[in-house]
C-alpha cells in the first residue's frame, strides 16, 4: 500500500466566514441556554449554565480576535 505523505495545501480563503458562522452559532447557543435558565431545577444547574455561557463569551472574544488576524493576513496576501 502506498501512502501519500504530502500535506494538504493551506486554504485559508474562507476562514473569516467560518469564524463568523461559529460566532453566530455560539450566540444562538447562549440565547437558548439563557432561556433554559428559567427551567433550571436548582442552583447547581443554574451555575453550570451560567459558567458555560461565560466560556462561550470568552470563545466569541477569541473568534473575533482571530477574524481580525485573518482579515489582516488576507490584506497582506498571507505574507
């Protein structure tokens, strides 16, 4: 059996769009989690939901920073 050990070319052309989509879906998940808080059974469950949403906020901040980096890289033609 022959293996192709060549790496795939780095195609970053749609990274910004993918990151924007990830932000959109993360925000949707946060909104759903906020709605579920009114049905939370106890303080532990509420705390878990709130902690998860805080991690989601941090992820969104990271996505936005990465979008800026990608946009800058595209402007400079990835040099």
